[in-house]
C-alpha cells in the first residue's frame, strides 16, 4: 500500500507548474505569437482547421505546432510515468458534439479558457466578461453533475486505439515543420495566412519546445482551467485553481517585463467588446467543457494518455472551428447571437438527458 | 465489510463526487474506491483528506484500489 504523494500532485507542484506555463505563454507571444495568444487551445485548433482547408477565413490559417507538441509532451510524460492507458467508450458522439459547441462558444468570445486568462494578464478587460461567463457555465455544469450527469464509463482498449491520436499529432507536427503544398498555393492545402493573426507566429523550434514542455508538465499536474473553477464550486477545493492563478500571475508579470500589457476594453488584439456575447460565448464553452470533464488543454493532454474519448472531443473542436467560421458565428459576427442560444439549448438538453437515475450527490 | 465505490472509467469529477457521497454517509471506518488512473487516485485522495480521512492505494494492474480510513 502506498501513500499517494508526489511533487506534481502537491499544491506547490501545481503552483510552480502554473508559473512556468504562464511565463512560457507570455514568452511565445513576445517571440511572435498573436497578441494575448501565447497559447490558445481554441484559436490554435481553429488555425489548424484553416491550414487544412476546413474553413475559408484567410487570416486564421496556420498549422500551429503547439497543439500537436502539447499532446506529444503529454504522451511522453504518460509513457515515462507509466500512465499511458488506452481507454474509450464513454459516449464518444456526445463528446464530439460537446467539443463542437465548446469550440463555437469559445470562438464567440475569441479564446479558450487559457486565452481568457492570458487576455486578462495582458490587460484586456473584455476577458472579465468571458471569465464570468465561463464560471457561470461551469456552475451550471456542476449542477448537472450533482444531479447525476454522466457520459458513462470508458473501458480499457487496445494499445492501437490509444496510439491513434498521438500518431495523428505526429503527422500534424511533421506537416507543421515541412509545410508541404498539395497544389497551387492559396488554392490547396496547406493554407497559410499572409496577414492577420494567422500570419503571426513564434519561431517554430520554440513553439514545439514550449508545446512539449507544457504538455509534459500539464500531464503530470493535471493542470485544468475548467477544473480549477469547477472544484471550487463543487467542493471548495482550490488545488487546481491555485495553478490557474499562478498561470495568470506569471503571464501578467512577464507581460509587464516584455512591455505587452495594455489595459482597457478598446483596441485589444483579437477581441471584441460586445459584452453579452463575450459572456454568453464562454458560458456555453464552460458548460460544454464541464460536461466533457475538462478544459480544451486537458482534453489534448488526455489524448496523450491514450484517452480515445478526449480524442473524439478534440476532433469535435476541430469541426466546431470550421463550422463557426463557415457559418459566420465567430466573435461578434452576425450569427453569433443565435448560436450561443442554440448551443445552450442543445448542451442543456445533453445535461438533462445525461442524468443518471441515482442522485450521485446531495 | 467496507463499502466499495467503483469509479473506474468515469470522467472528472465524477469519481470525486462518488467518493464524497460515500464518505459523507458514514462517520468513520473504511471505504474502498476503485479507479483506473493515477489522476483519480490523487483527486479522490485530496477530496477524502479534506473530509478528514486518510488514504493509501495499491496498484492492481488494470485498476487502483484506494483505501480510505477514518
């Protein structure tokens, strides 16, 4: 019998890792990534969707190496610490839909929960509305969980299934490195923005290295932005949130040092100030992430552990990004207002229908 | 006979919710929680310790058996 202790599971461990992650994110921005977007699981997945030709928004097409690197960093950590456990079977199609709506909601706000924190750390006051919306969405999700919401169990599966997503990520990483053209430039994949946020990127070696480090450390600590708020709402447990707070503090301090802190609502990079949409978009994302069990980063890291259900969620995010742009639902665009309402209804129905008959909590 | 909670294969935070529910039903004794990842070992340990229980675990190959005592 062992006592379950290790540094990464400790409060100090997650705070140290949160500081490192926040510092690295600010550094990626300093070295060229878009404003307040050192790392963003939603934006970068959306950029990858664009690079692959899944949407036509010319300014956000770039095969971001950070996402595959994050997954592979987590994969290496899982292998090194014998935590690679191929598993799947927990309502994958529902997770796909949750992934889509989580992404659609995040893109109305213009950022995942990681970027919401980074936007705040960069002085973007619009992030406050997004973070409040995120917290409200998570709180609604916690109520569903307390009423017995569950997507059912996953079961151990064969190694092949667990390796599938890391393999996909290796392919994406190779594509990001070599950036091959499969036809006339601008007409065939891979696409690459020449202007806009998609044209801004840190040196690829740095992006890959930081992605690997983030993936490795986050897998060890179970760093999760949504889990941070969820655990406080659910049981006043501040463990994960202390990591997120450290992430915010480190990014803020590094932003001051790099002179990339600019306070205000106006003129913020890749942001809009339609307040209710910032709130409602992240409320939808927060609820979707909570029902799926974790933030987009966490889902990417779980893929590295061999979690096939998380992999389906990530494919849902990729699809959601394409749908969001193709149907003009991003930021404060014309259809964003409709989709945040439709999304809340759809995900709400998933929440109600997913309740098990036994109440799991008082 | 200690109560056993089977939380294998459940997403966050369901193993923790099940563990807390089981612990809050009793004033003390022993509760066994079966999970399949170290993440859940740590999560359930943290939740149990917050309620004043002590935790230890054993690796059973396909799963981990967490023993909680108070």
